[in-house]
């Protein structure tokens, strides 16, 4: 029997970056999210956050119908902790797990913006970035670890080729000033608020529900 949308209780877990966040999604809405970005290792903070959230909202692990977790790119240690813990919880309750990339989750809140190329970027060090680009549901530039300059050139090439793009939104990492100026000569370039520069479990939960 197909599960109805309102029957879902999704526990979403984000550990791929410097912060750790967990969220609960039920009846088509976010009912709770907790985020901590205090420098503690995720193995210390994550499971207590899950336990407190479930307890505070009157749920037990048996109530969860779906799990969602980010699969990277990002911190190898955080990703390993997150995926291992979520797989263990899901296995114990025989519930499905949905995995999404950190870049997908960063882009998700803005993917409904028409005519806007959404460009999430995560610092990969040494003038490189994990980056991708979407125009709503269309992945224009595939996720890759690449030099920042190379990604910016791909963005500008796409702008030259696509007449249906009116703006670019950057999320998570800023390119060098000269690359940014070059993009601004092609189109309007905006920067997402810094509060959205980290993948969020709330966005992951909605993405998983969809």
C-alpha cells in the first residue's frame, strides 16, 4: 500500500559541514529543527540532539517512517558519522533512507526561483570548490571538485548559451573578486544570506519529502 504524504515522519540529519543539524518533518511541514555550530565534534553532539528532539515532541524511533542524510561533499569524518548512524537507526527499525548531496541541499531553498541560476559552492581548499549549478530542476553544471576559476568560467559560458537565465545566486562560498566582477558583467549576481551558507537539516527534510 502506498504511503500517503501526511503519514510521513521524516528525521533529517546533516553532518557534512562544520555544523550539525537535525530536523523533523510531518504532515507536509517542518515541525522542528536544531542546529549547533560550536566547534564540538559531531560524534559528541549528534545523537543527543536526536534523542532530545524526539523526546521533546513526543516521538520514539519507532515513529520515524523515513530517514534522510546528506552524503557530501564536505567533512569526511562528519559524513561518515552521519551516514553510519542513520543507516544503523534505519536498519534497526527497517525504515528507508534517502541520501542527498550537500550541494543539492544548499540549492534546494532557492530552486523555485524562476530564471535564476543557483550556484552552491563548498570550499575544497587550494583555490578549489565543490560546486554545481541548477536552474530550477535542471542541473546545468554537474557537481564536481574543480578549480574555482574553472567553475566561474563554466557559469559564464552557460550564461552566454542560455537566454532564459536572468540572474545568478551564489551560496556558501564567494569566488575571488575578479571572477565575481566578470560574472557581474554578464548578469545580475546576488549572494544568499550567510545563515544559508551551511546545508540545513530543514532543507534536507523538505527535499526528502518531495
